[in-house]
C-alpha cells in the first residue's frame, strides 16, 4: 500500500516535470526558486531569425489567401461558367463534323 502511494507520487512528479519542460515553464530548484534554462546568444539569434521567418511566412500566407479568394470568385462567376459551357459546345460541334 505504501509502495503504491510512493510510486504514484513519484510518477506524478515525473509527469509534472515533463509537462513543465515540454511547455517551457521554469523548473523549481531545491528551495522552490525558479530555475530557467540557460540561453546562449546563438540560441537567441536563432529564435530571432525564426520569428522573422514566421512573420514573413504569415504575410505570404495572407497574400495567398487573398489570391485564392480572387480565383474562387472568378470560377464561381456565372460569366466564367457560361464561357466554359460555350467552349464545351464548340468542342462537341467539332467532334460531330
């Protein structure tokens, strides 16, 4: 019974620590103080570059969404569908002759 309680406590501590590490929360030291992971200037520069790339990709994605909206508007336009049907009839007429 005592072993089960001990294992449950240790297992809970391990899972809690793993979740803190995974989500970027600081770990607790021996006296309860926060222990932050060390970051070097190289890691800070990499984070900065990744943030810039992320912003650039988000802007590009916004542009692509706008372009896709325009294409959808053109394709669903009745004039485009009418032109497509006329071209299909012309193709059928050419096959018959």
